[in-house]
C-alpha cells in the first residue's frame, strides 16, 4: 500500500514538469513568427512615415532668441552726479537715465556767448567805419575841386604876369596832395567794404557756431533713453564715476523686438523663401510652441562674418557643412518674455507661405 502510494506520488511528481513545458513551447512557436512579422512591419511603417514627412519641414536647435541691444554711452566727458535707473528697470524713450556734472559746460557756454558778443561789436565797428569812409571820399573830392580851382586862378594870373612861378607851383602841389588824399579815402572805403561782407559776418558766424556747440554739449550732460526697453548692466554705474565719451555705461534691451536667429545647414536654406511658416519651441518654456515665419535669409554664412574667416587656400582643405543665419519673427507678441540668448528649436515648413 505504501509502495503504490509512493509510486503514484512519484509518477505525479514526474509528469508535472512535462505538463508545464508544453504551453511554453506552444507560446514560443507562435511568438517567433509574430515578432518576425511585426518588427519589419513597424520598421517599414516608420521608414515610410519618415520618408513622406521628412521633406516637408526642417528643424535646427542651433538657434537663439535675439533682441535689439543698445550700449548707452555718453557723448561728453565728466563726472556722474546723478543716476536714475538700475538693472531691470523699464524705461521709455527720452527718459532721463543719468546726469553728468553740467557746471564746466555752463561755463564754456558763457564764454562762447561772450565771444559772440565781442564779434558782433567788432562787426558793428567795421560797419560804422565803412559808412564813415563815404564821407571821407566826399570831403576829399570837394577839397580836390577847391585846389583845382585855385590852381586855375594861379595859372591865369601867371599868364598875365600878376603872380609868381612859386605861387603857381604851390597851388599845383596842393592839387596833387588833394588827389593823394582822395586816393587814400577811396582805398580805405574799399578795405572797409571788403571787411563788411554781405550777409552775416564770418567772425560772428564762427562765434555763433561756438555757442551752438557749447549749448549742445551742455544738453548732452543729460543722458536719455534712445528707445523703450529694459536696463541691463547698470550696477557699476555709480555717482562720482567718470564718464568717458564712447564708453558704454549700461545696456538697453528693446523688449518688443524679439526674433529668432536660426542657423540652418546650407543644403536646407536653398529651399527656403521669406514668408514661409515656422514654429519656435523655447527651451525655457517646455510644451509651448510659438507660431512664426521667415523674415529674411542671411546674405552670407556665419563663417564669412566671423572675426577671422576661414582660409581654405591650402592643400589640406576639408569640406565643412556651412550654416546660414535665417531671421524668424513671431506672428504675434509672445505671451512669455523672450529673453535675449534663450535656446530654441526652430522648424520651417516648406511650401507653407504665409504671404
């Protein structure tokens, strides 16, 4: 009894692994053909989809957000006495940013105005002198006529023997002296007329230009915003600091002029035209896509505008795929702040012209 029970138990224990292996063999038998059919089918479907859609658009992650950035620099030298803005401040065009000490330029303006007054006074003197030379000529002519009449009388008396040769020669010398005086008066009149030229006098015009220059320099001690925007790099602008002409003191970012500069491969740019639809994905705002379009295509590759363009005039030349900058603008004002320098992914859709 025990033996039979043991054999039955042993037989049952021996047959159960064979029963478990049978479904596994059947599963493997069907799984292999399924995989051999599904995997190639998926590859074919994926390849076909890629082939059908790959030519309709092109993307690049070599793109950044750009904005108009102006370096605000003074046009006159001087010490900064007031600062009205800091980093992040939004300003309007014409708003006062900082002021340079105006006192030296006020003194220069006063000096220029004094020189202008002196020039006008000298001009008035010349005009008066020129007007007086006309009277000198009239007087010299009258005196000459008198001397000539006297000489005529002496000539008549000498012919009748009622005067001496000496008196006649004295009268003749007086005529010659009168003629010299008339010539001198006319010369002085000519010089005075030349000094008083028609219109504004040169010395007055020069002094007026000096006044205008001093007044302009004085106005430039107040540095104002050239456009609407956001102030950056103004932390180092301090009262007492010396402002130097042409040296940027802060940056002004035009917050409403954001665009994307995307550098596409040269083989892709050949099919692009301005106006084609584009989309922009900004890394800073995941999950959002901004509608845009191509505004312009660069006139040269990025390497051509670099500080040191590549020189390929040697025998070891290696062809490198060039990239062309493409300017992409947003269709509407983005609802997110477009910070200059943000990385983006730009996609252009060929044939979808928004014009």
